């Protein structure tokens, strides 16, 4: 497996530095993720006796009433904790994105006019909308899922170890085999995302340019040519 791209590490460090002012919210969200992971582990642990009672030997009537109720309560707690975690992380992402847009706009206000001569306004608008939106996705979904899923995998491995050592060994042995295909997919996805963002910036620039000069385009009846450029 190839080492992590230094540029990726640098980008994540800068991104996490912007999360620092929201560290209290992130801490509460992490506790919610931990609660969801523990509930998932408890749910998996309760599911075994429930299935055994359904398929092998029905438990006593009192236990038969308690067990499904416990499974339902744990599932509800897991869903509530996951919902709370997702909402808090989305709040963090929105706060970071709002500040990032403000800083970007403040930076643009300070740049000299000569800098704008080599850049189109459509490209800059794309930075505000699409590129900053990727930051929101990285924080609100990617980072949030990484924390929640890591805790859940650890909790479920703990249940495997508690129930059966060999089950734990098998489960723990399968995890490293998943690293290579996941890393290959992540590398390809990053390359596609970079190309997509560049294409979207060019598309926004082209559309803004053509719409700004629409009377000229229509005057020369160049609408088909403009559409072909847009399709390309």
C-alpha cells in the first residue's frame, strides 16, 4: 500500500485546524458516536440470544417478553445517538464553511486588480459554491463517519472477543484484507473528484462568460456552437 500523499495530510491538518474553535461541539459529537457504538455492540450481543430463542429453544415467558423489548430499546438508543452525532457534526461543518467563505471573500477583497486579469469571475464563484461545499462534505460526512465507524468496529470486535475468541480472530483477520481495495478505491475516487472539480470550475467559467455575452452570441447566431462547447 502506498504511503499517504503529503498534500492530503497537509490539507487535513489545515482543515482540522479550522475545526479547533468547534472542539466543544466535536467532543459532544464524539461522545454521541461512542454511545452509538456501544449501543450497536449491545444490540449485536442481544441479537444472538433472540435468534437462538426463535430458532432453537424458546426461553421462559418472562425472558421472552424482556428480550425483544431490550433489543428494541437498544436499537432506538443507537438510532438516537447516531442522529445526534450526525446533527452536531453537520453544525460543525456549517460553522467551518461559513468562516471559510468569509475568509475567502476577505482575501479576494485584498488582492490587487492585476491578479484578477488572469482569472474569470465564474472560476471564483465555483470556489465559493462547489469547492467549499466539498469541505462541508469532508467534515459533515467523511470525518463524522470515520469517527463513528471506527468506534463501532472496535465495539463490535469487543463483542466478538467476548462471545468467541475464534470469531474475533476471524473477524480481525478479515479487516487487514479490506485495506488494499479500500485504499485503491479511495485513490481513484480522489483523482476523479479532483478532475470533476476542475471541470466544474471550467464549466462555471464558460457559462458565466457566454451568458454575460449572450447578446453577442445571439447576434452571430452562435447558440449551437455555445451549446457544443457546454456539452464538451
